[in-house]
C-alpha cells in the first residue's frame, strides 16, 4: 500500500451518511509535528510582547476579512 493514504470516514450520526474523509496521521508524523510546534513555541516566546500583539492583530484582520469564506467550509 505504498503511496496510499489511510483515511477515516466522517459520518453524520443523524443520517448515517458519510460527509467527508480525513487522512489518518501516523505516530511518527505526530511526533514530528510536536517537535516542530515545540521549536515554534520557543521562537514565539522570544518575541517581544508588542510584536506578538501586532502579529495576532494581523491574524484577526485576516480572519475577519475571510469570515464568509471560512464559514462556507
């Protein structure tokens, strides 16, 4: 099964209909993501608070500007 991605079906319990599939993440992928998040957390923590506030406000603007598109997902 090389190259194939295992997926998990998302089922609506009210209708028993499948509405999506999501990839199943391997244990090694989870550990790699955790290492990356740990490194990113150290970088984030090293930033001055004013810079973190500025970045979060930019993110807030992007989310607000994209709310209609996000809500359609």
